[in-house]
């Protein structure tokens, strides 16, 4: 077996790793780099629990080979907070209790971050369509959407209504 | 377990040599949204994966003589963001955008959707309707093939072992022409077509159709070109009699299967209804009227 040597950027830091050709970015994140925030739900691109941002585009890390990360810049859930300071999305998810078991939460927060990076002022419909690839079996999505809309308002500097 | 190799060639020739020289099965990787699922499930067991994304020009969209050249590895998110392409071929862009989630759009490609060769591939009837051409490279050089000649059966294409799609070309849009693609699913997002319909038309100044192409997906082993449906439109305005003929012609070619998404009878009926709705949007676009959001 020949392992590939990959040089990439993860959450702003240069990272090097070795991987087998069939290992996915998700495998590498979780098993090699010990970044276990990204979850494996379906391993087939249906559930969004493994969402990452690669060069500004949202994708499923289970559908990307580790070797494909060469030369690209990835953002994972571990890169969303600034040190001890939670991202507004993370705070609003807590505020709205937009999680129960929490398995889908890293993916939902990364996907929501990608939405607000591209569209700081989404409508609720736009947010719901954007997040259609993130499955949550606990919340029924309503609290998630309220958290995302309030985080967006907060980031635009608008007053956020009480939860 | 036999070992899997990965290569990311930086030229067409290198990629073709790798494919031609592979001792076992070689699979092409662009967006990977189908391939990685098939790898994981064990449905495909390749010895070699050839990642095309480092080949110059294979990612991105350029305009050429009034038409468009879409690199084979260009993801849906980039296609959706191209305003000129969206103005010229809104049906093709909307069809691509229907495929999977935002995450899938970050990677999935038109050429991959075509070569995965699913009967229900959303972008394929839309590409067929507008006369899209696949530019194919291989050991014998470069050739062009209409998109409808690429898929020959479920999961099977007419490409040779050493060939791959370099780009998809869309012709210069004719004056007073318009395209549309509609997919019927029992929900609003994240599902596979029960029926898909792509229609392209050109009208004269009085609104009479002078040229048309109709394609149906998910009603036969491959996406269909429905000549009878185009004939039902050509020479007519889109009145009730024309719509009835279109509906009947669309239903007449259906050879669907019964599965959990619908029975043979249901799919056949829906094909007619969807053709009516798709034609209405294509006619509006050809007359410069922006239809309500199709999806």
C-alpha cells in the first residue's frame, strides 16, 4: 500500500498528513487528525453531518478523498469559534435549544456558516432550502431555522428578538 | 483486498495514458458525488482512480462564439452562479441546481451526472433539449457527441475505456428561443425524479413554434428524445389543442418501470402533465417573459 502525502490548510493552519487513496477527508479528519467534530452519519452524502467548507464551498467530507485536499483550504466545525468565543451561530443554537442529541449540530453550524458567508441576509425560505441537505431527527428544524435567522440578524448588527 | 491507486494527471495526454494503460478497472473522478458512494458500497471496485481536476480548463465556464463551454469538472455551485449562462439557458442551470443538496452542489458536475448514466439524471434531459454536445478525449484524439448519444443504458455510456468528457458545449442561443426543465417529485427537495422533462423551443414573431426539442427522463432505461412531442409543437402556438397533442406524444414514448416512486401508469400520466407545464415555461422564456420561479 502506498500512502499519499498531502499538504493542505485546515482552519487556517498548514497541515500535512499521510492517507490511503480510498480514505475520505472525513476519515482523515476523525481518525488521523483527531478532529472528531465532523460526524459520519450516512457516509453517502445524504445527511450533511460531515459538512465542511472547502475553498469557500460547502461540501460533504465523506464524499471527498483525503488526497483531493492537497493544496486546498478547509474549514471544519473546530474552526468556527474564535478561541473561547463562540460564533454567533453557536450561541444562537444554544439560546434557541436548536439541538437535542447534537449529532447533526456540527454539520448544521458549518452549513449555516457557509450560507451566511454567501448571503448575510437570507429569507427563511432560502435558509430552509440551503439546509435541506442537513438531516436532524430531533428538533423538527424549526428551532434550527430560528437560531440561524437570529444569528444572521445579530451578525448584521440588528437587534435580536428574545427567544 | 487489491490495492487502489490514485493519480491526478495535469494534462489530457497523461490522463488518457493512465486510462488506456490501466490493467484493471479505472474510474474517473471529478466531483465524486456518485463515485465515492459506489466505492463505499462496494458497487465498484476500481484499481485506479484518475482525478481530472488538475487538467487545465476542466473547471470553469467560458463563452465561445455566443455559446458556452462548461468544463467537465465544474461544480453545480459555479454553474448556478454564472449569470450569463443562467440568462441564456435557465432550464439547464435549474436542472443542475435540482441535483442534491447545497453540499452536493459544491462538487457535483454536469459531465458526472451524464456519465453516471442514471435514467433519472436531472441535468441530462435539459442538456439534450438545448442540443448540448459532449467533447470527448481519448487515445484516438478528440470527438464530439450529442449528449443523447452518451448514455446507452442504466449505468452505461458509449465512451471507450480510454475516453473521458473534457467539456460540455452549449450552442449559441437562437433569437426568440427558450428552455425549461421540470422534475416531478412528491416533495420539494432532495429526491430523485419520478419524471423529468426538458424542452427547448424557438418561436417566430407571432408566437408560432418553428423549432423544438423535447426530452424525457426517468420513463425509460435512458433519457429519451421525443420527436413526436417536438412535432406536436412545431408549426403551432401553445394553445389547448397543441398541449393535448404534446401530452399524448409524451405519454406515447414512455416505457417506465414501477418502483417506490411511482407505477408505470402514474409515471406515464405525469410525463404528459409535466410536458405541458415545461412547454409553457419554455414558450414564455422564448417570448422574453420571465416565468414564476419554476421550483
